[in-house]
């Protein structure tokens, strides 16, 4: 972007938006809100586009990426867009043979087992993901003052799909490799960190206003194992972006025991799932970081008075943090009524803009 990266951002531009201000722990006119998986199957307009286009193909067509990314911004009035893509997109661009299978998720043709398998994951350049570069550039124009979030999967979560060959509840094969061949594990995660860092740099150069590193499944590990096997690699990604000029968000599920360590990985904002109240999370993460979260996505299926009470509680607990971005504790469920999401955005804005001069 053209915003002055060292000084104050252009007034009114995306870098001066409530979302980016909250990430940077600056005063905000209202608490910003967006939803993980806000683009997706909860929206009929998304299902219509995707009816005839496979998932990975839709991620590689800039005009579809742009349209799908804009849908929840138009419909809900969220404070940020998130690029429509998937965490396996850069891994496929790096040469791994995989597909996203409807009803299952990512499926890898030949799961990673050996050093030779790791070597076949090539470093990527902008040309390998030119469709992402193009989509981001289009979106930045279309979005105007609304910030666009870029994202990537963190090394552990990517490694889990590559080693298991698909989604896993226990991550047993992944842990077997991690405990059984530590050198190979670090080689794999080192290579994935390079791919992820390159992928995020492409998005930043194309103009995203923030990035989120998803380590969705890191909560499967103890803190000691997280520190030994995962933290160095996530730190390599996040610290590689320290001078990139955009806030970095780091998120995982089931991470109550890992919040301190995840904060140490170098993010500006730590995402929290619904299991840990935001005031407790703020204390665990330590000073100098904003928090993001943390409404249980299942609460959106409850009657409105329940939703409203939970939104109030989360705003009150989030006020303990030096910056709060309202979000869910994980992604929107496909069965969610989109009108409830729109109401939540309006409610967060209304309740938080009443709290003046805190
Ligand atoms: O047919 C469909 O609609 C496919 C469902 C789908 C969608 C909409 C998948 C397959 N990926 C996506 C898009 C997607 N993936 C986004 C879009 C932007 C937005 O949030 O609006 C994002 C950020 C992701 C990232 C992603 N993919 C993560 C990290 C976030 C999280 O939810 O934890 C993970 C773990 C994936 C893997 C994945 N891709 C798709 C599925 C069904 C899964 C999960 C499978 C599993 O249970 O392991």
C-alpha cells in the first residue's frame, strides 16, 4: 500500500480502520468485528458460485476469489475482508499433489514420509501463485477503506495434513514422525515455514493490510512439545514479517495452555478460542498484544437472547486487553443463519461505540 509505513497512516484509509487500529492497540471508534470462514457455505450466494466450480479451482480464479471475498463484506458490514483461499493452496503451488474433497477437506495423494518427500516441496515465488497476487490487487481496489486480511497455515497445521494425508482427529502419524525422527520433522517444518513466509510476502506486496497465521491444530500438543517442535518454525514465519509493516495475527484452537508461547512467536494479535475467557487469555498472553475472539460458533445456532448475552460478556472481557478484535473462537459453521451474523456485527458496533473515553 501507499500508507506511510513508519508514521501515521492516511486518515480514513485501511491502515487507519478500526480493525487495524485495534490490532495496533490504538483507540477505536468501535470494536471491529470479522468472522473466520465468513466467506463460505453459510452464504447462499457462495453456494451458488461454488455449485459448478471445485474448491481449489475457485481459489485459482481471481474474479471468483474477488467476488467470494466481497460477499460477506457487502452482506454483514464486517470491519475486514479475508482473502478467499485455503491453507493448502501454497503447498499445492509448491508441487504437492493434493485436492480439497467436498465433505472431507484437504487430501494428499502421497503423504510425506521421508527426506526425499520433503525435498519435493519446492520453494515458491510470486509466479507460482500469480492468481493470489492478482486477486489481492483487485480486492484492494474494490474494498477501498475496508482492510483485507491475508493468511497462511502455520508449519504444524500444514505438516499435519501432509503427514496424515488428510484431516485427522488425533494427529497420530504426525506425532509419530515428530517424536520418531526429530531431524526429519524439523526439515519438513523448516521447508513449510519458507513456503508460508514466501506466500505471505506475496500477499503483503500485493496490498493486504494484515495477515493471520492459522495454527488451527497446535492445541493437540503440550506446551513443552509446542516449544520444542513448533515454536521455532512459527517464529521464523512471524519474525520474517517484522518489518513488513502490517499487523500479524496468530490463531489456534484448544490453545489455552499455549497462549503464552504462541504470543512469544511474535504476533501483534493472538486469536483465542471460546474455551478461555478473554481477560484470562490477556493475562496469559502477556502485555503488548491485542486479542481476537472468541464467541463459540455454536452459540450462533441458539436463540437471539443467548447470542446477545454472550456478545456482551465477550466485549466486557475483551476490554481487559490493550486491543480487541471481535471474532468467533473458530470458523462459521455452514448451518449458521447469515442473518444472525449480520445482527452480531450491528450489536458489537452498537454496544462498543457506547463505551466512550475509556
Ligand atoms: O466446499 C467448500 O466450501 C469447501 C469448504 C472450505 C472453505 C470454504 C475449505 C475446505 N476451505 C475453505 C476456505 C478457507 N479455508 C478460508 C476462507 C476464508 C474465510 O475464512 O472466509 C480459510 C481462512 C481457510 C483456512 C483453512 N483451511 C484452515 C484454517 C482455518 C480453520 O478453520 O481452522 C484449515 C484447517 C483448512 C483446512 C480445510 N479446508 C477445507 C476444510 C473443510 C478444511 C478443514 C478440514 C479438517 O477438518 O481438517
